[in-house]
């Protein structure tokens, strides 16, 4: 199950507080186990990295979904003019001469022609791949949550 964006903050907060408590608990012990402290710190580092990746994926999904909606709107629209971005939140009114050909920048200065339908299909595939990545990262976060829970149980048993 994928974590919703607002749950990421809670999950991050959980990791942060929990790791501080665990570190403090180990520091108080006379026979402090450095290996466990390092493991907790590593779990926290990896979890934060995964959360950052998850947030980037969420942003990309939102952007691609908005782009897809714009393409679908363009295809259905009867308008002959539109506002086109020229960058930095600046737009220019342009005439729509041909809705059947889009020019897609694929990188390295290479531009290819695609139909709106082909472009929509590509965007949907990208969204699907990102959603799959989101599920995988969420699963990894759950694994790290489980590892942290194991450390908590171990600390409880030792105390």
C-alpha cells in the first residue's frame, strides 16, 4: 500500500523521534552498544532518503497527471488559439494550426513528432512506472519501520 503524502511527514516524524529516543536510551547504558547505535542511524538515514525519493515521485506523478489532463483538454477543445509558455511564468498567445502533431523534446536537442494520442499513451506509461516505484519505495519504508520496531523490542527486553 502506498503512503499518502501527508503520511510521509508522520512517518518521518516517527523515525526522527524514535531514533532519538533509541539513541538516548543506548547512551544512558553503561555498556553502550555502538553497533546498534550505528544501525539505528543507518536505518534513519536510509528511511529519510526513501522518503525524499517518495516525495519526488509524488511530485512527478502530479506533474504528469496535470500534463495529461492538459493534452486531453487540448484534443477536445475547439479553440484556435491558446496561451503558450515561453518560460519563467511568461505566456504568449499562439494560433493552433495543427493539433495532430506535437513536437516532443526527448533530450540532447532531439525533437520528435508525436500525435496527442501517442503522447498521452507515453505519459500514462510513465505515470504507471512511477506508481510502481512508489509502491516499491513504500514497501521498503515498511521494512525499515519493522527493523526499527525490532530494535525497540530488543531495548525493552534489555531494560
